[in-house]
C-alpha cells in the first residue's frame, strides 16, 4: 500500500469555485489537507468556512485579499493563513496556491 499521493496540478481539470477556477488535488475524504491552484477572477465572492483553515500563497499577479472586510495588498510570495470563520476573497487577477486543512469539503463553503 502506497503511503503517498502525487498530482500534476496543471493537468487537473479546473472547476468553478467562488474565487474563479481551481485545480484541486488530494481533496478526497479522509485526507489531512488538499492543495489547489486557483485562478482568481474579478467576480470572486466573499465566503468563509466553519471547519477549514486555508493557507494562500500568491504565485502570480498583484492585488488584494479581503479579510473580514478589510483589504490587504498582496504580491508574489505573500502568504496568508485564514482561520475558520474569517470571511475572505481575493481581488485582482491572481494565481494562488491554496492549502485547505483539513482537505477541501464543498459543504464547508458559506456565504452571507
């Protein structure tokens, strides 16, 4: 039995998400975390999670991240640790690495 998983993120099918489009690896139930490459679009919607923590790492572009109603500037290699309950969205044409902990669960996306 293998004790590892591998994914080629740029080969995964992108799915629509509140922020734009995400390519998700390791989101299977039971995984401790997952990893996503997300293309942010201008219509990103503020949302929050009740259980999931997310770590964003900006890979490309400059813009802002809105955290609990306040905008913070971001650029490549900015890292953001987003705790459960924090309403958030990215603003601008950005590419980011998102690491949800535990693994992403679409039932844990909440909107006001």
